[in-house]
């Protein structure tokens, strides 16, 4: 009988150990999920903040840079030109900003003088104007 008792006791210990491991694994998974959700939320908040409040590349007075927008240029093409010229930090973000600003006319072709002290929103407003500066 003592052998039967020791087997039952060993089986109970094994079940308890299994339950403890299972509980620890569940806790670790929940903690990891919370950490991932927090990180993604933080990244989304930062990106959203940049969409609506992206600062200028430089303090005033900044540097004037001429940009030519062709008739065939898409918003992405213009954004790439602005990024390469050092007027904006992120072309993809500029495309989203242009869509959200909501100028119905879109970006107009022409040659523009923009400044590194202008915000992306100010640049979009200038690039959406029907009158452009000619060189």
C-alpha cells in the first residue's frame, strides 16, 4: 500500500509542477502581449503626433531651396524631391500629411522657393496655391 500512496503522491506533485509551469507560461505570454501592445501604441502615438505637428527642419531664417513640380509628378514624387533637398524628414509622412490637409486643388506644377524653416503643412499650402514663383 505504501507503494500505491507514494505513486499517488508523486503523481500529485507532478500535476502541481505541471500546473505551476503552465501558470508561469501564461503569465509570461500575457506580459509579452502587454509589452507589444504598449510598444505599438507608443509608436502609433509618436507617428500620429508627427503627422499633425512635424517641426521644420531648421530654425528661422533657414535656407531657401527651389523645387520644381512637374505636371506629371505625383504627391510621392514631390515628397521624394523635398526629402532629397532636405526640406522634410520623411517622404511617406509628407504624403499622408498632404492627404489630411485637404487642399482640393492638390499640388500644382511650377517652380517654388521653399525654406528649411517651413513646416510640411506650410509647404503643402504653398505647393497647392494656383500662383507659383517663376525663376
